[in-house]
C-alpha cells in the first residue's frame, strides 16, 4: 500500500519516501516535496532548459514554503522575497540574486539587527503552481516555461499582500 503525505505549505500530495526524513529546519516543505525540490535545484534533475527566471527557483520555493512563525522562517521569507522583489520589480538581473541576498546579510552585520523583519502572512492561495507541476512537464523546454510561470505566480500572490512592505525593506536594506 502506497502512503502519501501532504506538503503543509504548497499542499501537494506525494508518496512518502521510505526512510526519507530529510527536511529543512525552518522551510515548511514535507520530506517528499523537499526531496523533489533539492533534486531539481541541486542536480538539475529532471533537466530544465535555460530561462530568464531560472535563478529565482530557490527564492520562489522558499517563499512558497514559508514554514511556521520563527525568527529563522521570518528572515528566510524576507530575504528570498527581497530577491524576487529586486529582480521582478526593480529590474535587477536574475543572475544577481545571490548579490541581493548578500546585501541583506551585510546590512544585518552593520546594523547589528536580526529583528528587522516580521512575519508576512502567506497568501491563502499559496497552493497554486508547485514544484511537481514543473517536474511533470515532459521536456526541458516545457519545464523551463513552467518554472517561469511558477516564479511569477508565487511572486504575484505575495506582492499583492506585501508589496509595500517589501519595497520599504528593499530600500532600507539593499538600496541604502
């Protein structure tokens, strides 16, 4: 009998991977969802064709899998949402996502403040396109198209709710 688990943050139903208790400490993905994401992100498996927003896969996944209220989850969502904001709203090149995340860390060190962000309530529609939708596409090209769609859909939902907050944080911690 096949057993399933439901990812608490994206809602996808996946078969439980026996002996797989691999999860992330503060990202709210189920073990099976995290395993799929890790395979796609770290091993490019299944392969994905190049796409403008491919570097934002990590950021979109981490924002969608926000976890529960904790200092680490709050900071993670803020940093990854700011990366999405920089690329999708400010026009920073998608290959500069690491630079954006690093700017946030630098400002933390200079300002000595780890409590500068607060919990952003996730959208109620956070369970739209998932990592599974990307993986189930048949070709690298169609997976890339779905990945572009995934990033934009996650961003649009979060921006509707928190765009002004993220604009303020971006100005304070990245543009300053």
